[in-house]
């Protein structure tokens, strides 16, 4: 019997203007535009979306952006924004070639660890109705739907996960 060893998922914080981060954020936004409009992106649409929903606050002190590598390949990202009473999850993206290999779970584990380390006791997020795979991912990992906490043209579902300290760690 032979077993296949999967490459590990490794995450690291970067600035949103890092070239790899900028590339992934553009890929993320391209997918968001295409799925929202249900057609290929038109010239300038992705740039307009990146301007409308910037990621430049995903850096200290307002937040953070994690890039994920699957083995040696750049494979995904996830961001956190620090809010007064919670951490807000955003920009969760796994490149299509790496989907189904545990990247979503790895990114969620990494942002949850970072949020706990920063003192957050919960993570919230909003998402769109058409992002059914994302909603399923969040539900599988303990995020529960909550009443709306934010407003925006793309906020249609809201989730929260309470973060618990690991055994033996003080609150």
C-alpha cells in the first residue's frame, strides 16, 4: 500500500502591497467580480473593485494579511481587520488549483490563531449569497450565522465564531 504525502500549508503575514499579495488580491477580486456579474470581467472592472474595496488596511495596526503556500506554490490568502470588539475576517481565497486540499481550513486556523494571539475573543465576517462554498467552509469550521452587524452592497450573510483559549492558557 502506498500513501501520498500532501505538501504542507504554510502561512505568513505580509503587507498588502507585497507583489505576491497584490497578485493574489487581484485574483481574489477577479473571481468576486466574475461570480457577482456571472460573466467575464470587463476592462477596468477589477481595478474599480480593488479601489472600491481596498485591502491597504490589512496591515499593522489595523489588521493583517496572511499568504498561504501549498508546498512551494503561492496558493491563497486571508485577512483580518481589528475592530473594537472583534476581529473581522476578509479576503479568504484559495487558488482554484489548490482547492480541495485543505487550504481553506489552514487559512482559517491561521487567522484564528492570530486573532487569539491579538486578544480577540471572536471573529466575524460578512459574505455574499452566491459564495456558497465559502459559507459551507465557515459552517464546517464552527462559524454560525448571526444577525447583520455591518451594511454594504455585498453583505448578505453574517457569521461569527467564538474563539476559546486552548487548555492550559489563561484568558
